[in-house]
C-alpha cells in the first residue's frame, strides 16, 4: 500500500476505526463490471460515509484522452448524495483557478497528500478552500494516487516527473481525491489513513472504466461515433462489412492546394482545421456521421437504416444549406483578421454502400465503399465546372421532398460511369 505523511497535518482527534474491510472487494467488483465513473464515485463516497468518516463533500478528478477535454471532475455532496460531473477543456490547465488549486499545488511540489484545517489563516493561496470555509466546512484533505509506479516514486520523493516524456503530457496519470467535513473537530487522521489504504482499489476500478471510455472517445474521434462503437463492440475482422443504404456526403475545399504553397505550416493547419470544423458542425447537427477526412475533403453518410428516406434527405439538405449560409460570414470574419479564406464544393448522392472493415490484415479502415461512393466523388468534381457549391444526384432528388429547393442542371457525364446522370443544384 502507498503511505505518505500528511502535509500540514492538523491535531484532529483520533476517533474510532472505520469499517472498510469489504470496500476493496466492492471496488474491484465494480471495476470489473465497468460501472460508469459517476456511479463508482457516488458508491465509494456512500460506503466511506456509512463506515463512519464524516464527509460532507468529496471531489474526484482525473485526466483523460480527448481532443477537446483534458480532465473530468466528479463532485459528491452528502446532503443529497448526487454527483455533479464536469469536463474541462485542455486550456483550463493554464487558467488561474487551476493554478491556484490544491491539485496543482500538490503536483508541482511532489506531494501525494495534503491537509488543511479551514479555520486557519493559510488559505489565501487557495480560493477553493476559502469558499469551503464560507460554506461552513472545517477540514479539508486531499490525496493523489498516480497510475504509474514511476510517478508514485517521483511524487513520494518530492520530485516532479517530466510529463512530456512518452507523450504523457496528454495522457491519463492518476486519480485526485479530496474530502471536506463540517465537524468542528475535523477529520481523524487515523480514519483518513484508513481511507487512503483503499484508494489504490478505487484508482484501479476508475482506470478500468476510464480505459473503456477513452477507447470509445478515441475511436469515435477517429472513426466516427457509430463506426467507433462497432469496432469497440468487436467488428474488427477484415472483410466484415454489411450492405446499407445511405445518403453520401462528399465535399472538399477549393483553394487549399494553392494555400499549401503560400502559408506557413502553423497557419495552414489552423486554416484547414477551422474549415473542416465549419463543414463538420452542420453534418453532426443533422445526424450525419463523418467517416473520413481526406486532406481538405470529407466523406460522410446519413444512414437510411430503419429511417424514412425523405426525412434523411431533408436532414442532409439542411446540413448543406446551413454550411452554405454560414460560410460567407465565416469568411468575412477571417478576412477581417487577415486570414486566408476558401470556398467548398459538395455532392449529395444516395445508394447502397458496403460499410465495414477494409484494408490490410494489420491496418484496417472502417469506411464505406461501392459504386455509389465513387459516383458521389465524381459528382463533387463537377462543382467547379458547373459553378455550383452544392450538387445533388437524381437518385437523391427522387427521394427528397417535393418542396426541396432544387433545380435541374441537365444530364452530365461522370468519369468512369457509363450512363449520364441528371444533376440538380441547390437554390438559395
């Protein structure tokens, strides 16, 4: 077990021993079941409270792998037994509230534990502890349980392991727990030490569920929500694909190739990221799923399985219309800031596709293939020559609502496709 002296320990009364003998097994069982983190934290707090530790407030925090959010916190209060879950963006680690927090104080000083009596005069450095004192709480204790043994040794020895090694600056490094009470005499140090002995079991249970949540987040980020869920559920065999009907969205940005020769690398990446997000937002808002980012292009689908064709076509057209309506304002803001601007071309098509694992035995891609995907790509390539930003196939038009704002552009030949197809443009 991990043992560490309490920083600034108070002379709290010793109190009676806690009955925590069943808690380790209870935590392991829930970790093996993969119980959601909020349920794990709430259950742990309830068990500790019932054992005799007079906790009024418990907070657990842990980092995570997510492109936007860097950490989670779970706040439990004894008054109602509910959990408040918050996610913090990665930039939050540079905000003042974090820099003046107990967890930052402990990390930068190599501390595994910390204790403060809230009636003392040494709380100026911690706005959170001042707030807890204003709530009537009297004692605060915090503990860090790193996942990595090297992190444990570094912190216990007063060191601070280089978090940039092995990519750990973006990784998951452990669990932070804090407790507060309103008892005038505060916590018993012996009781806190008992709880501390159970924390590695809590950390193991948390890590078990956190690993699953991270895998789900990473797969959803790189493959799309549905594709990521399928892979995580076991759809990983090469060649395993199913035929589905879908609306196919194929879009790219106009002018990106020219920018690659003129913009510095950082500006080029910022420009591409900004425009891809501008294209992605309306797709996600209309129940579409992005399957692939191909340089400056997007391949997305709107699944027709068990859904009405006309309704799905309406959602896809809504996404296309929202993208076209928002881009002028988006470009105007970029021009005002002296940034590069681009336009887009988009094709909407409908047909049967094969949806699943394609690739080499040790490098697979979960995507869609088939003639309909190729046709969508060929239609999109005509946007520039037809001076249109949105083109729609006749197959899509046939299933769209009669009120869809589309006009015929006549028959057009598609490269590699035997028969000419009637295409339609989206009117203002």
